[in-house]
């Protein structure tokens, strides 16, 4: 046979698939997941068993950790020493394990995430409760298998006289599976096991009367009983866990937040650091200092607040933005019948009860066999004492021990076991008093055999033994619950003032989307001059507004941007603003139509939007309040090539005026436009003819008499009063605003409502800009074409008209 024939030619994917399958099976069954019966992973079981075998128990002195680690590696667990030591240390950490299984002298780490001292420095021994896991392992209660090198045997599972899987919980990640089982209160779990024994059909609701929920070693507060129930029913669920914090009054009149418990598995040092970073970065206002005052008496984090700070708001902010409140996810996966399974609470309890039935049965069988053997020996000894003289004579006449045994078996009918006991009998036992002791022992053994046979024959008596053992452990090790459980998950409401320093600032927004907020000091230093703006661009809004307010930017594409003012970049007055795309992405051909400041979204306000193709839409303002605003949101549903031309906030008591490019104007009341949803398309506002479109739509108080400025594409301007028009209704043709010329008729390029102090600016096709003071224009009737301001033949046709944005306070003194 040639050398080449010794090798198999296999596809790579088949080999990798096979090997990874084997590896996964090993990781799942023998490393990362706990057994449903004793709640231990293999490394934990081996550590506890090795310490038990070495007599390194709670009633003996501490022993070097390195010695235990060496024993575990050498005899049971052929892996790295660090992984074994880390597993051993975790079993001793009071902030990770509800009932510690290993006691340790020396530095075993800390809740701050500090590493433990090296194993050559620390000492360890099994805790008292860990001995209950070992139980009667020497009574053939569990199966043993050969270790990795077939030199000694190790247990497949420990007897586990208490339900360790629920008491201490477990966490682990393997291939395709992960587990997260929280710790629970020992007394509550035992009560639940006893209830399940007495009532095998007990529901989760009934079990939760005994076992209320997780009980973390670090205490804390759990919110959401319904989620606990869901987790217990399905094996999966999410609960909210928050630290225990109190707001304390100081003599100075200030307040401080004191945290004495933190959520399970949260790193305290990282939590304190994160809180201090929030203070330094001014993400939250009102924190003066964060101190970690933890000492040997207990955990204590103090957050000192500034005077008049909103302590409740700050605490809620910390709950929401730090690990002072976390979401704990149940994922109760454990190995049951050599298979990883997602287990419900009743299934876990049944698995444990089934395990205990087997343990008590095997222990009783072992004790029964031992008692019967002893009873047989005692019976022979009693018989031997009654014929003692004959026996001694027979033994003395024998050649050796074997001959003596044969002689007395033949002469007196003793069995092999009885004969062995007799020939090994010491002389001092041959006293008259010994017969009494033997008879008493025989009586006791008879009683014990009867009890053990009853236990094996009667399941209810077997369960009584399990319950008695559990009650004894509960009595010995029970502790008060540390974690408080609250029925509902509290919704965290945070006032914006907690996160943002309240400050009046100036916000500028340009048509092309450049935006900035500027301190009033920076604006004053420049006397409001030298605003940095691009040549083709112009201001849409220049408003004094508070950092706690919001700004809505509506675009020509029917979308709006929701911008909290404090998130708008802070830039000097003389520097160019940042393009809004850096905050929220918009399209290249999208521009800002209007900017609406918001202090609060009131019920009696509406957003009214006008489009180029003659549509109008009115929606309740509060619909535009956004919870998520990382992208542009829909303000109106536009059809085809339509665009938004104007957008306003109205109160329901406004009049509407719409102007078309062909010189028609329509006036009606906003109540004719029924409120619709935020994403709706709206209704027809004005009747348009072919080639006609809306230039602008305006709103004004229905009791006012405004003035309009109309600018045509040929550079003509005119000023009109509202009284020139008749009020009509929606979707009509409207009134003529220009005299129609047969040759080169005027078309409306811009239409604005103006007041005394307003100025209007327009731009021509060749880039010329012109400012108009409306007050200087004569009043005209509807049928005139106004007076020329520029010569369109020289300077180009008018293509864009706007009212120059004035500095104004977004909210009056009385606005809240």
C-alpha cells in the first residue's frame, strides 16, 4: 500500500463542518452551560469536588488557592490555570454570587472590576453551603465517569441538596447558545420547590406567591412583575433593574443623591466615572460633584447637587443615561438530558425535583443495603455470644483464620460474612454488656430498614425526605431578601432643563440650510453686522430663543427637521453656520422654506402648509412633536413635482391669502380647511389653469387689514390693501391682481405680506439684488401693474423675492 492511500480526500467544508460540530457539542455540554440539576458548569463542579476530596472544607483551615487550582488541573480539568482560578474566584465574590460556594482570604477582586490577587497569594476553602451541594456523594448517589486520563473518577453531577441553579443563577456563552439565569433567594426557591412537590400542576402565578422574583446579591430594585412572570413562563424576558438611591437634604439648603445599591453586575468604578463625565461634559446641569464614599461599612456613591437643582430630574436622567438603571434579560438555558434547552420555571423545578428523587432513592438503597449487611452481622454476633464457649473451643482447634471460618460455618451455620466478623472480633467485646448493645443495635437496624424500605416503596414518603432536607437547609441558611420588587416599570420623565443650561441665544437659519446658534454677547459685539453668509443665500429666520426650546425647519420637499436648540452648533456671529446636513441629512436640491420656534406643542394650534400646485393642508401642531429626530420627517405628502412654498402655525382664527403667478389672489378663512393627519396630502386651495402655479400663501389674523407687496418678473412692484379683494371660499379662481397685457404680460415673481418696518428683497436672473421699502411705494388697485423698480432687459428677470428676516424674539415676555 502506497503512502498516498493512507489519506482521505475530503471536501474542506465537510471537514470544517464536522470538526466545528464536535467542538460546539463539547463547548455546549462541557464548558459554558450549567446543568439543570445542580446548576454548575463542569469547571465549577470540578473545583468543588476537588476541594471536597482534599478535605478543604469550611470546618478546616484555609488553604492556598494555587494548590486547589493545581489539583483541579491535574486531576479533572485539563485547561489553563487562569480560567480555573477565575471560576474559583467568581464563586467567592459576594457581589456576583447570592450564596458564595467558596470562601476566600485575600484580594478576590472588587465591585469596581479590580482583578483578584494571584492565586499564590490567596487562600480558599469550601463554604458551609457548598458542602450541601456535595451532600452524600459517597453513598453512590450520582454516577461517576473516568477523568480525562482515566486515572481516577469524577462525578457527572453533584447531589445538590438545594436548588443551586436558581439560587446562584448562571451566565455563559457557548456556540449558538447563551444563558442568563438570575440569582434568587434561597428560602423563596425552597418554598417554591416544596409547593411544586405538593402541587405538581402549580402555575407560575401560584409559584410566584412563594418565589417573587430574582434576588440579586447587590440588592437594587426590580420593576415589572409581568416581565418576571413572562420570563418564568417562557424562559425569556426583560426586567428593569435600578440602583437604590435617595435624595437627602443638606444643612446648606442644597440636596445630594446618595446611592447605596447598584444593579447586578454593574462595574461601580465605571458607573461613577460615567456620572462624572456627564457633569464635566455638561450633559446634565446641576451636579456639583460626584464622590465614591464606599468603605468597609458598605457601598455609597454621593452626587452633590448645586443650589436649586432639580434633584428628581437629575436622578431620572442618571437612571436613563447611566448603568444606575439597566435592563436584565432572562435567557434560562441549561443542560437537561445532555441537551441545551430553554427552560421555564416549572421545568427547572421539575428537573431539580426529579434529580432529588433519584438522589434520595439511590441514597436510601445504599443505606438499606448497608443496614441489611450490618443487621446480618449483628444477628451472627448475637448468636455467637450465646454459644461463645463452643465457638472459642472450635476456633482454638483450627489451623488458621481460614480454617476457623470454615469450621464455625460448618458447625454452627454462620454465613461467610458472619464468620469473618466473628473471627475478627476483639476479646473485650466478649463481655456480658456487649450482648445488650448488640440487641439494641439490632433493634435500631430493624427500624431503620423498615423506614428505608417504606421510603423506597412509597413516593410520598420519599418526597417527605426531600422536603425535610430542604426545610433544614432553609432554616440553616435563609437570609432576608435584598432586592425590592415593584409592580410596574416607571416611565422616566426628564425635564429638558435638567440636561441643558437655560440660556437665551440667537439662532440664524438660511434658505440653503446653514444654521447656527450664537450667544447674545457675540451678536452684540458685532452690533448685528458682518453676518457670515454665502453670496447666493439669504436669511430665513433670525430669532432670539432659549436653549430649552425646539426649532422646526420645513423644507420645499414636504419634510421637516426637528432640532432641539441646545443641539444646534454654537458658532460665533461672524463665522459661517454649519450646514444642516451635518445634523440631519437632507437632499442636495432641498432648501429651507421656514423656521418655526417651539416652546411647547399646544392643543389649539395648527400647521398650515401651502404647495406650488395649489394644495393646502392643516394639521394639529402637536402631531409634529417628534420622539426620534435623527432624520428628516414627513410634514406633507407631495404629489409628483409639487413643492412646499409656505408654512405657518395658526390658531384656527386666521385668514388665508393665496397668490398665483398669473396674478390671481384668493382670500378665505382657514376653517374651510379641515384638519388632517401629519402625512396627509391636503386639499385644493385655489383653482389653477394650465401653466399656472402658486407663488405664495399667507396667513393673517382674521380681524386685521394687512398690506401686500407684489413683484412681477419684469421688475414692477405694487402695494395693495386687503380691502381691494372680496373674501371668497376655498378652491375658487380668486380675484385678478394684474392687468393682463397681450404682449409680454406680467407674471407674479413674489407676493409678501408686509408691515411698516419690513423690507423686501429680490434677486434677478443675472444675480442683481434689490431692496424695496414697501412704505415708499404708492398704493395701487387690483387692476394696475404697479411701477417699475428695475429694467428687466438690463438687469435680468426677477426670479426670487423674500421679506428680509428681522431680529425678533421668538416668544414674548408672557409666553411659557
